[in-house]
């Protein structure tokens, strides 16, 4: 039975969309597969890792038959990538084998029954529905994703807190050493909802969302979130647990602060970072009226010193930071200037964008 007949690039796009979450090594071998479902010309492609599920559709079906089958995602994707760009591809199913043919190339792949594929059950009720331009949601994630924890024993930190309240949609991420906060204002108003979206889901959404004004519909349930945009539907389980109260972490009322060129500070920190080691990423800041001195040393008694002129008339502050945390935020921001607010050598620093209350980055001090 012929399933698909179309141009190679037309088939490649939906496969690239769903293959991102597929894991080669899993306790359930079928999760290395994607589910292909055909209803006439409409063909859907579905992948899952039990936590996240992605579905997309394309009108690439051949004939009026209906069929469902699963096949190894990476193999099928690798085959299509290796075929000539402009070639026509046909996929047919016979005796539990999937045959991919293009020109004089032919590949026969093993399949597993569609009935064995574990499809995630969609929530019966969603507590809130939010619609945003794709570029707005992508911007939110981009501004905070780097502060998410990785494989932290405090599992609720291995994700991103999404808060919907009134006209505000807020994203917060922290690993316990730094915290990133970003908010956008929407036209509609919503009742307050707080959910923690897993790290893997956030990284996948950053890959899939466009920098466009096309809408993404976000639906929030008690234990899952569903996003629908373009011809893509993504369902993700949520992380259970209580996220730290970010409002208590973000300092206010600091009287010591200065504005500095983001690029200038970034370059100085990159140079100072050369003298740090993999085990110790500390840099020392000595902030005094008119100057910022950045220094770093290592076990071999090597040293880097950078001195920058700043418009500052506050107290002298001697403080240490993990340079990676500073580089992460400065590389991610696209603004010309950043504002640094400081307490004392034992207090966290607050990095913001001048005349913009929508982004805040808190970084804890480090003993040097």
C-alpha cells in the first residue's frame, strides 16, 4: 500500500519537527519510532517520549486508503536528508516493512505496530487559554531559558515557571545561583495560573517557534500544557512542585548602581574568563567611584586585570561572581546598555535593561 508520494523537502519538514524529542536509547524501543497516520491525502506524524508529544500534519498522502504504522524516526530522517534535494519520494507499506524510494534509491525499514505506540492522553479540561504571537512567546523563553537548572535534585528547578496573571505573562527560571525574570503584556486578561514547564519542552519550543506574528494558542491544565501553532500541536506534562517565590529573590532599593555598555562589559569578562579554570570560574569586581576593576587568577598564579571607566559615585564594593553566569546574560541580551545594581559584597547583584522593567536578572555573589 502506498502511503506517501511527494517532494523530498515537503516530507522532510514535518519529520524534522517531530524528531527533535525522539531519544535513541529508551527503555521502550518503540519510542525511537514516530507514528505515521494516513487518512487519504492527510498524513500526520507524531512523536513522544512519554513526557512531551509533538504532532504535525502534511497533505502528502497517496491514494484514499487509511493506515497507521510506526518506524524509526532517525533512520527515516537520515535517509531523507541524504537523498537529492529536488527528488520525488514515495513511501509504501508491505508485509510490515516500510519502503522508501526516490529515483533509483530504495530503502526497506522494519516497523512496529501502531497499536503499541503510547499516545499521551489529553487533559479533559483546561483552566486557562492564552493566545500570543509566536515571536512574543519565543522572546519570553529566550530571555530566561539559560538560568534553568540541569538535572538538579530539586526537580522543580529543571524547568521554567510560567505565570499568567491579568494582562501579564511572566517567565522565570533559576538554578539556585541566579534567576532570570521576563514579562510581556497581553491585550486580554486572564485569571492567575502558575505552571512549571520542563526544561526539555522549553528547549524544543525555542526550536519550533517562529519569529513571526502568527498566533500560538497556549492551554493550561492541572497536569499538562498544550500549545498549538501553525500545523504543530505540542502537549507536555508539567513539573510538580513549588517553585521558589521569585518576588522575594529580586532585590529592590539598591542605592549603588551604574549603567555600562553591554558589549564593553562582555568583552572584558570574556578576556578575564581566559584566566579562570574549569573548576573555578570566579572573577572579582572592585567597584569604586568612576571605575570598575575586573580581575581573575588561577592555580598557576596567572592573572588578568581589566579596568573600565564608569559613571558611578556610590560606595566602594568588592564582590565576586561566577563569570559564566554573567556571560550567559550578556550574550543573551541584545540591548546596547545594561544597568548593574549592587548592595554589598555579600548581596546578590541585579542586572536590568535601562528604562525597561520587563527583564530582571539576579546573580548571587561568589567567594573569591
